[in-house]
């Protein structure tokens, strides 16, 4: 097995988001359209007047002007939530050029500040989000209560408003039917496991998101430390299982990996679910050292780019049948050995 | 695995509910998932209704005025029953307006917890001092438990200095 930095052999990405609301504006379920539009402009002005760097490094996307497929593609890249992609009226997205930092404006909360990093990197993801939050805090008045912390639309986010999540690739756990057990064990510790796009979504491609549940009573630092501990445990489990699964039946393991690789290299039609399934096996083959010449981050990027919204926005094919053909063609090209 | 609803087709969709740390899993085939509204990429399950249930255990009379008529939030006009119904608050002010009525629900979600975390720039020096003191005391306990006595002594000095500042403030006022 190859030892990889930031546990990239198992951890796909780390995401941190901070929920904030402006004191003087009603929350999502009460606010008027006009007030929402006003809030969007207020945040935009406050942000872009904060520093020359902000202007240079970020751009603002008006969500309602965005075609649906592009919104979907942003969701597939985990830059916005599914809800934000669906309800685009008065939504604004501040997005950094490198696409690692973003602020959703008029989401479930007025502001959802988000930071994304590859692999397991909780501190690395938290720090830029916190800096961006401070920058906005200096110019906007956030709703805050001494006892309850930052006040949020839904009381489940009350307090730090911090939701940190790590996306894990757990093929060996799934192969050994251990996912259910892991999910309930993690749940007992106050953490949640979800599918790849968050709340209520499916766990395709052996991908799972582990995130903190509680936001009140723990500081940001302690929340990150505890989540990190739980995630490390799951990573160790997955590594042990991968090794044991391989040792038990090396031919089966290699066959699963290379069969998927073959399909990705030569198939002429692939649904998004099939693509995810085979990319999952390919990733396993790459990080196990069985398949050379690829980087796990490259595979993770393909997982996003092979999704429906991204295929539609990149190639303009809306017909689902045609999309499957395009997807197979795209993956064949991307995986062509150098 | 077979779909848990029709028990015929293979399950392709796993739905995981997590309510207060209790997870339940439901494995459905594509068509049953579609029937239950889980199939669409953008669909998400209705968390509101779960949350509404969580709220309904709250002490309703706490939100009633003396005459029995329902109080409203002075900022956004939400009533407590409206908040309960949608599982969401109307504005920041709702939290203070219905603090006592909301507290049982908040405790049910987060436990008996006091806020420990970042403070906004606008927080007054008194809040900052109080929070810092609380977190130092917690750190002191941890250091003592870990038998890190040198660090504990350092923390104790910082606590003393902070508490001293409070007394100084008091003295200046008196003199």
C-alpha cells in the first residue's frame, strides 16, 4: 500500500462551513424577496470593499442568472448545496478563483461560508473559512447571543454554526458489509454519516461524508479535534480491511480493480452511477499501487466531472442516452495513459 | 441486498436518517425510491417534519401571554406555533422573544450546553472576558487531570490576572 499525504488513500476531501445571519434581517422562512435582494447587495458591497485582494480573488455569481445545469455542476463539485442549486431566486455565490472558498448568500442561512481542501485537512479547511468570516464580521453585524452563540434559521446549527465534514472513500468497508455498523457507531458519538451530496443523498461510489452533529457546547477547535479522531479511526479501519481483503483473495481484488479500469478505458456508454462505481474501484487500484500513472485527486475530479450537470454544462448534451455516450467518451479520453 | 419496500428489485438507494444520534437505514430500489421522492439528485428528505416533532414537546404555555393569546416576536411577528410548525425561527430576535419556550428543544438537540466558541467583533469586552475566563478554567481542569502542573500554574496565573481586572474595575468605580 502506498502511504499518501493527508490520508488521500481514503480521505477524498475536507469541507468546513460556517452559518451566519445578519442581525437586522428576517430569516429565510420569513424574509421578503425585496429584503433578500437588498441583503445580497449589502453583503456584496461589504465584501468587495473589504480589500483589493477580495476583489481580485473572488467573483460573485447571481444564481438565478445561471442555467440549471451549471448550478447542478456547482453542486456536483460541492461548491453549493443541493437546496441552493434548486432554489436560485436571489441566491448569490461568492467564489474564489481557485474554487476552494465560497460564500452562499441567501441559502438556508443568510451566509454559508465554505472552504474545501483535498484529503483530510480539518485545520487547513477551517482557517481560511474563519479568516473570511472575520473579514465579513468586521463589516456586517452578525446575529449572536452570549448563551446560544451565532443564531441560525434552524436551531440544529445554533452556536458555532460550524459543520465540518470529511468525504471518505470506503470501498473495503462496503465490500465487507460494514457500512451500516460504522454509521451507527459514529452516530452514537454525535457524528453523522451521509451520502456524497449531504442530507438525504445516496452513498454512491462508496463515498461517505462524516460530519459533526453538535454545534453548541464545543468550541470550533474541539469540534475539529473530535471529528478528526473519529475520521482517523474510520481511515484505519478501512486500511486494515483493504489489506485483509487483498490478502484473503488477491485475484478477486485485482480482478475487481482491473475489470473496472477496463470498462472505464473501453466502454462506449456509461450511466453516472456506473461511472462512479468503476471510478471507485479504479481509485482503490491506484492507491493500492496496482494501477500506475494516476493520482487519486485526478480520479476524484473525474467523479465530479462525470456527473449529469457537469456533462451537460461541459458538452451541451441534454438527452440522457447521448449523455451516457458522451460520459464514456470523456472518461476514455481522460484516462488515456500519457 | 433486496429493496426493503417491494422486496423484489435490488436496493440501490440507501437512506440514512439521523435523529439525535439515532440512525436508521432504509435501502430501496430505484422505483420505490422515486415513489418516496428520494430518487432525484436534488431531492432531499423532509427534515422539517422531523424537526417540527422535536419542537412539539416544548412547553407551549411558556409562549402564551397572560390573557392566553399567543405572543408574537416583536421584530418579525412570528408566533411560537408558527415556529413550531415550520421547525425554523423567523429572525434572530425570536430566540430572545421565545427563549424559555425554545430552551427545552434546544437542549434536546444540543444537550445542556453553553456556547463556547468564537466571539463576534461586536461582542463587548465584558463578554470576551467572561468567555475567556470560562475557557481558561476548563483548560486548568484538563491540565490538572493530565498532571501537567507547570501548565496548570501558568493558566492559574492568567485566571488570576483576568479576575484581578474585574476587581480593579470595581475599585475604580467605588473610589
